């Protein structure tokens, strides 16, 4: 009988904690971008937490496209599951256009555009940040 009496308060506590958490789980947090924040190899990926500044600490390439074509998003070089993905420790690269912008959706496309002289890619370690992504 004592086990039953002790079990009731514990069960009630677990239920209360779950009930309090349920509204938070029901909707997406405001900082998740449902349309995707970035392109990775032609597909959209999204963030799951707000970015945090980590100057001079980036390891994975992140390309911020300035003044891009309609629908342009930032571009990440790696994603979860890739060898070399470091959890979203982004090395910031600014990309500026030298020609009329067109859509870029991968690191390969950014580097090809740079080789063609269509864009200028500039590393800015002061803007490195941490922000995990998911497909």
C-alpha cells in the first residue's frame, strides 16, 4: 500500500511537468525559420536555435549572399551527417556580386561564381557564429 501512496505524488508530478511542457511543444519556437534559413547543396535547411556570436572560431563555411537574386538564402557548406560538420560553428564569408545576381544554392556554385569573377568572397572571422541546422 505504501508503494501506491508514494506513486501517486510522483505520477502527479510527472503529469504536471508534462502538461506544463505540452504548450511549448505544440508550436514552433519563433526563431525557427519554416521556409529554411540556408541552402545546402540545393536544398533548404533550417536553424533550431538562435545564433550566438563566436568571433574567430568558425570551422564550417557559411556564405552570406549580399543583394542576391529573388529567393536567395545564405549557403552552408556542410550539414548534420556530413564528415566535418562541427555542429554549426560557422566561418563567415561575405559574398558580393560583380554581375547581375543569379541564384546560388551550394558552396560549389559560390566557388564557381567566384572563379568566373561573378562574385567576390571575403572571409570575415569577426562575424563567425554558432547555430546548429537541420534538414
